[in-house]
């Protein structure tokens, strides 16, 4: 029974590749930017990045907003709606 040789050590060393967030939506209302997406079951959290150009110059802006978690995750910011921005979201595990 080869499976009997597995230990928690082996399980802890597994690499989990997380899916990209799906069904992303954006809303700006009354000076508040909200980005929402379907939650990823295996994710411990998310990081939000922004840039003024679409393909380069992204920096993390996670701390400039707040999260609401659930089946749909939302990130809300009052700091980043004034100029054109491009965003991406990355799920992570600790």
C-alpha cells in the first residue's frame, strides 16, 4: 500500500496553483470604486494592483481599499477613481 507512506509533511509541501479571479466587475458610484469577483475557495487572500497604462507599471494598491469577503469578494476604494486606471487581482495562499 504505497499510499500509507504519505505524511502531513508531504501534503504541506504541495504546491497549490490558484485560479485567476473570475466574473470581475467594476463600479464607480459617489466617488467609490468597487471591484468584485467570485471568491476562490483555496485562496487565503487577494492583492490588488493598479497602473495608469494597460501593460506595465503596476504596483500593489491593496492597502488603499478594504475587502468584503463571501462567495463574491469586493474591494472598495475612495482613492483610485479619479484618473483612468487598469487593475488586476491576484489570489494568494500563505
